[in-house]
């Protein structure tokens, strides 16, 4: 019996790691889907270790995919600060705007994290917020902006940052909210996509660093379920990598409407049956 329970624990963590990884990059809300799956299958995971590690797994996958952009941005930012090289100015400003866009999420997260977790992390809320996500995606399905990296403004960065803050509510997709906001302020599709996922890096890194003390102290329960958590971590890396690659191709083809249909369908099913 104990062996069966251990096997089920492994399967549970791997499946949730794959689910988190696959849904993180695409605009259907990873947090919302975790709430739905936990409700459907009565799955609960105690402690912070799972959430910290799968989030870190998704971060690693994003870092791998955007490694060349990250290297170029860092190099040109340092070069512009040191030499004021004109050809490095746009990348330096891009980094500055990522920092600006991160600030609203940090402030709102610190102020309202407990409220969101206690009052809004319910399946009934997720049904409604998925409909909102679907509506937002539907609105921008045909938009084609004109702004590239050098055309972004402080105002644009603040708007996208505020949109990311709204995505703290389960069911509101982080990638969806930031891409919708970016395209509404006029960014080109590829610029919106890149800004959205490079913006994910400081937010995810901040969450990981803030929670690292729990892992070190053992308060998260990592020592008890080390192997399942590690497997969930690996599953999250793999699923996020391939999901983001797939989503990048979809964005290039302008097929966001299909994600809107999906959010409408799942949102309605959740409201009607859960």
C-alpha cells in the first residue's frame, strides 16, 4: 500500500509539473488550471516546495529560449552606460522599461498576496476570470502594432506592468494580460511577445528568491518529497520550453483567437459544472 501511495505521489507531482509548465507560456492561465485540476481530482499539495520549483523550472526554460536576447541586452546596456554608444541606446532603454514594468507587480503582489490567495483562489472565480482572459484575447486578435523595441515608452511599460499585476488573480493569464496590453499600446507582435517573456524573468526570479529561505530552512517540506518535487521541476522545464516554442509560432501566425475560444469554453464549463 505504501508503494502505491508513493507511486501516486510521483504521478501527481509530474502531472502538475507538466500542467504548470505547459500552461505557463500560453495565454490560458497556469494558476487557473492548477485550481481547476485540484478541484476536479481533489489534489492538494502541502508546502511551498512544489510551487517554487515548478516556477523556477519555467524560468529556466524561458532563460534558455531568450538567452541570446538576454546576453545582447546586458551587453548593450553596460556598453551604453559606459560609452553612450548610440547603437546600444534602444537595448538599454528596453531594459529600463522592463524594470519599470516590474515595479507595479512587486508592489501589488506584496500588498495583496494574502488577500488574493484567501479570497480569489477559488474555482468559481477562475471560471469568470477565464472568460475575461478570453474576451481580452478576442479584442486584440487582429491587431498589428507598429512599435518595435525602440518605440516603447515609459507609459507603455507602466500599462503592461499594471496588466501583469492583474494576472496575480488565478484565471487571468500573465502572458495573455501582458501581450494584450502590449499590443493595445501599439507594439508589434514579436516585440509584445519578447517584452512579455523577458518581463516574466525578474518577476519569477523575485518570487524564487523571496521563497528560497523556506526551501533552505526546510519549512516548505522539500526534504519529505524531494524526488517528486525534482521530477515536477524537470517536467516544468521541458513542458515550458516546448510550449513556449509552440506559442511563438502561433503568435507569428496571428492565431490568438483560438486561445480565446478555449478560455470561453473552459470558463463556461467551470461556471456551469464546478
